[in-house]
C-alpha cells in the first residue's frame, strides 16, 4: 500500500495524465449515455387480445379461452396466466419468470397462437409485449376553429402529420385518436327489396361486382404491345347510384327489360361512420395524436425532436390549433433535474462541512476535487455497462455523493495529522496515506458488497434497483482509486512543506469520555440492549406498503356508466359533468382532457384499457398549481356529485405515476381480494358475503366487485323443429339476422387516396320490429316469431380467470392514515371469521399486496446475504473470526435510527426505505472499521487494551464525524421535493440519514465497550 502513495508523489504528471484521460473519456461517455425515466426493465409479461363479434363472456370462455390458457401453461417458464373476458373481447396476461428471454418467449407464444388465430369465429388475435415506457412520449391535441368534420381532422393527422413524424429518429409509431372515417352507406328497406325480388345480399354482390378494374391481357400490333385493361371501379358517387341491381319487364312490351338502378331502391350517401371514441379538450371536439418512441430511443431527445417537428408542421397548417396534453420528456427532465440539483446541493453542503472542520481552503479543495473526478470516472463505467441516465442511476450518484468524499477525508485527515505531528510533507503524505489505505479499502468493499445481493433479487424491485446498485458500486470504486492515487498527488502540490499550528476542530475531551465509558461498560451494554428491544417492537408495530404515494398536480377520472349505454349517452353525461366543474372557478383548473368510448390507445400504460367500451370515459384533469386546498375541494365536490348517481361507477385518483405503472399491478386499486372457484353462482354468493364484510370496515372506500350485471342481452332461442320443418338451417337464420341488424359489406371505394367501406344496410330497427320481421327461404316468408322465442337477460359483465380457474374480484382503496400491511391483516382476519368457504373455494389478497410481499421477501434475502458478505470481508481484512462481530454490531445500531425515524415521522416502510436500509448496512460499518483498525494498530505497537482504545478514538473521532456528517448533509436535499422523483428517493435518504445518526453516535459509545469484551474473550 505504501508503494501506491510513493508512486503518486513520485510521478505526479503520470497520475495527472491518467486523471485527464479518465475525465476526457468520462465527458464523452456522459454525452453518449441515453436519458430516460427508468432503467430498461425486462418486465416478463405478454398480452393476448382476442375479439370475436358480440359473444358473451361465458361463450368466449368455453369456445376459446379454456383451450388458449391450457396451451399457454405448457410454455416454458410461464408462472401464471390471467384473463379478463367481456362481451366480444378478452385479454389474457401471461407472466413469465424474471430470468426469461422475453423475445424468445414472444416468438414461441406467437407460433403457438397461429393455429388459434385461424379460427374463422375470431375477428382479431393480437400479441403484445408489455413495455413500461409504452405510453406515448407526446400526446398532442389537434383542432380547427372552422372544421367540425372529424374525418378531415383525422386525414390531416393520418396522411400529413403522421407521415412527417414517423420519419423522425426515435419515433416508432404515431396514432390518431378520436377521428372518424367516411363510408358509402346504401340505405334500403325490406319492402322495396321484396318488390323487386331482391335480398340485401343480392344488392351487395351487384355493387361489389360492378366496382373493379379487370386486366384483359395484351395485344401486339405493328411491333407495339398494348396492355388491355377494363376500367370498372367507381370514380364518383353518381356511378354507385347508377349500378344496375335488377331488370323488370316493361309494361308496354313483354320483350323489353327495364333496368333497376341502385338509386331507385336505396339512398346512397357518403357520410361519417359512427365514431368508436370521442376526444375533447376543454369541451372542444378534437383529435389526439399519440407519439410513441422506439424501445431503445432516448426519450428526452425523441420528444424534443417531435416538438421541433410540430413547430414546422404548425407553419405548414395555418389555422390548425395544437394543444399539448402530455409530454413525458418534461416529467423526465424535471425529475432528473431535481435529482441533479439535490445532488449538487448535497455536494455543496458536504464541502462546507469539510471547511468548517479543517479550516483550510487548500485541504478542503483537495478533498472537494475527489467528487467530480469520481463522478466523471463513474460515467465511463456506466457507458461500458449499457446503463442510462435515469432517476435511479442519478439517485445512486446523489446517494453516493456524500460517500465519495469519505475515503478522501480519511486519507486527507491522516496526512494532515502527520503534518501536525511535525513530519515533512512528503513523509506525512506517504505515511499518512499508507496507514489508512487498508481501512478505506475494507470499508469501500463492505459498502459495495451490500449491493451485490440486489443483483440477485428477482422481481420488480430487483430489476428497478439493479442499475442503482451498479452505479453506487462504480462511484465508490472510483472514489477509492482517487483517494489512494490522486489525494497524495494533490496534497504534494497544494499543501505547504512545513509544520503549522492546527486551526482545525479537535475533540480533545473524547479521550476522557472514552475512559469513563469503558469503566461503565456493563451499563452501556444493558442500555444498548434495551434500545434494540424497543426498536424491535417499534418496527413490529409499523405498517408497510409497496411503493410510496407521490403527490401530483394531475388527476384522472375513470367513469363507467351502466352497461349498454351508448356513446351518445356517455358523451352527454361527460359534457354535463365538465360544464359543472368548469363553472366552479375556485378549482383553478388548467386543462381537461376527455376520451370517451372504446379506448384503442394506452395513455397511461395501463393494461386493461383495451377492454373499455362505449359506456366508459377517461378524463385527465390538470390543475394550474399543485394547491392541496384546491385539489381537496375538487375531490370533495366531484365525489359528492358522482355519488348521487348510484348506477355510475367512478375512480378518481392522482394520475398514475410512471413508477406505479412500472412496478404496480394491473388493478387500479391497492387492495384486491381474489376469490377462486369453478361455479359462477357460488363465486357470486361468496363475493356478496365478502363485499358485506369489506363494506363494514370504515377505512375502505371506492369498493367495487367484478360480479355485476353486464350488458342487456336478448337470446334468440332457435326452435330446431320449426326451423327444419320450414327447410331452413340455423346458419341461414343467423346470417339473415346479421344482415338485418348489421347490413352487408360490399367492398370498398377509393376516395382521395383512401379506401372507404361500402355498406348496404337496412334502417336501424327496434326490438319490437325485430320480433315482427320475416326470414325468407326462396319465395317463402316465415315470421321470425315462429322460429325463435325471445329471452331477455343480463349477460355477465366480466369474467375473470386466474391459472385456469374462475375468480371473482373485490377491489378497494383505503384511508391515507392506514398502511397496506395493516389493512391486509385486518381484512384477512375479518373474512376468515365471517365467511365459510365451500371445498375447493379459497380467497387470496393480491394486487399491491402480492407485489409487496414478493419484494420484501427478496429484499430480506438481500439484507441477510449482505450481512454475511460484510462479515466475510471483515474477517479477511482483520484476519480474525471474532473481531468482525465487533464491527457487525454496528448493523443493528444503524437499524435503530432507520426504524425510529420512520416511527417518529409516522411513515410506513416501503421498498424504497428497505433499499435504503440495505445501503445503510454497508455505510454504517465504515466508521467501526476505521475505529477498530486504529485500535488494532495501537495493539500491535504493544499498548494495553484501554490505552489503545483511547488513543485510537482520539485519532479517528474527527474523520468518523466528518465522513458521517458529509454523507448526512449530502443526503438531506434528497428528502425534500415534490412529485414522483421525490417520493422515490426520499425514503431511501431518510433511512440512511436516520441510521447514520444512530450508528455514528453509538459507534463512538458502544463499539469501544464491545471491543473491550471481545478482546478479553479472545484472551
């Protein structure tokens, strides 16, 4: 170790060039690091979306889902499969183990689904791989004050804006939401068709056969080859009306036939289709443009490129208005900027504490330089390990900012002390640095090894924090190298070669205090034991949760009107609601975005969006300022208003954070009770009983159950005997009913570069008209009422399945003053006491609780493994199996502060706090290592136990307090702030701060007494 210090002093230019090279490469690496909100997570889920007409959920289950789920469960590394079934559509979620190769899994599943997709009854079967960054990076509203035709806006968005944006680097897709498409609609009536002995199928066939261009081959003449082509495709609307659909005998001559034109028997019009969804911004009808980035693209750069392109597009489209609804890059930039500022403030505070203690600008400058050098060196390691700049890696740098100076402080303080003792500058540098090199190497390794188990943690928590663990480890390795090589070199250049009177802060009374402590060591140990017992019981009483709740200046409102409500009715209700909240000026609203109806786009990364229908609406309400009073007033008003409509379901909550979407569950509520069984009737009965139990708990709200009446349904029960007697098949009856209700598609027509559908349709009919309709068989007309009888029912609204069994689900929110763990324990006990479950029927509490228990189990494993690894490092460092226990005792002493600070603040333990406690294990032992190493050095010089403890304590109290204070003050800015970034980093910082306060204080008090006992025991 001494040779390294001598090399640094002897070859300063070489060391300087090494630093310069690392710095230059670090700057280049930093510029090439991608910027995103979170690390690139390998979330092991694949979604299958199936659509099949208007089939009810139970029929979907019987025909398709049972077989699909059985096929999926035979796939490699599949851990669970869940399905949600609604009328005509189902979504299957396939979960794999976290070590799965998802690209390979996707291809395997896609291959197995090919045969299923060939079923003629399946309209669509789509597979998609979940990506936590899959929400659009830009959501832009498009409108025009003089254009009300949504087809015009859609074409502008689709044919011009989309084509301009899709060419940009980093842009994967652009989707237009809320637009409409025109179609050729041919309206006819049954009586007219009957008069000309036609069916709707005849008309559709005539139109389709009249709308095509035919190739007639080629003719060669005089050496020239002519291509012959027959042009029959429609050029304009008038040609469609002129299609001959039949001929009739002329009344004046039986030999002549008069053509019957389509315009004679039907009204041909070019009009917009009924919209699938409607978008409004502040009450004005618009379309929305959702821009998605490529998976590996830099979100911030991609968003900036898109916004620049929108400036050019706006110039090219005068009169069009663009409204920015959301910009993911803004949040990422602000979150990253907030972490960067917190880290910078922390560094400044750390430097100030150095100056206060050392009272010398030169010495403070030397230590301060270790921070930027270490950080820049870390960028190199991040780049070569494919890490990105995100709030986790930056959080790791911010959390490590205070620790980066620890090694430099210990080396500098040792050099400074040798100068104060009268050694020459060169001798002081070499001797002082070499004396502590072993200690700082051991302390750095112990801090790094606590992060190694996180690399092995499975699940969302391990995936999210892995990059942070690597970043902290890289920064600490860099700081160790800087302390060993750079600090001696800088000291040789900046410090003066003469002994000076010390102006630095000294703790002269600590040696006397230590002697008294050792005399009263038994009392100290008993008090410490009592404190540990109290902390254990305080921690036992504390609640826990999965992830902390973040404040937000945007709220989302999901509305669900009664099943069967059409788009027009849903829109009218939402319009009235918006007018009502707009009239309340004290809410200070900035923008209200509405999306009503079938949701073809995932705005928030939520996984159940594709299952929304015409009776659903999504509102995003953005406040001008995050004023808690205004927000609470808004929540109270909206809840009171919507509660007055018992038939309407709603969920009003802060906008789902990116962290929640990434780590959270598919369910919107934190508490989800899942009842498992086979019979829907039994599940409904158990669900009703549990619902009653849950509703009696005063702290639960927004309680919903999956067992509810669905869309009104009319079952036409076909009389097989009557059908057969009239020479009809069930297929004939079904196809004629489909044509009667939905019409018949008759090809398409090219108009302005787009293909428009041509649909032949009867007028919309009522249920009573349906009962009085006729089914034809040649010239025979049979009343429908003779062939079927009508059954009025309510179809199941939704069917849920989990691992090939039906489940019923009850979800709820709970009061802010309750922790998730307390709620789960209480609800579980209440259900067990009040509800008797039949055989083969069970209940589980899933949702956020499932994620919490999984994450905590993984992190507990990491914590235990960290402590074992720390012991191994210490045993190697001190070549002793006994003395490492002296240092390991710092771990429970650190836990005292970490747990008590959350207990005092009334906060719950969450994944972020747990990570902070694991980090704390590696940081807290550093002080003990420095102290025990110094005591051992004194013992090797022949001093007695008490004398060695006192001398070592007097030597090392200053670096111990300095390193702890710099780390604490560097972390302090991380505990304050607003939004998701603050919610993410604050619990980690609070845990480390609380633990460092207790571990530093108790290290200086308890560890000397423990060392005394251990040394006596060893003898």
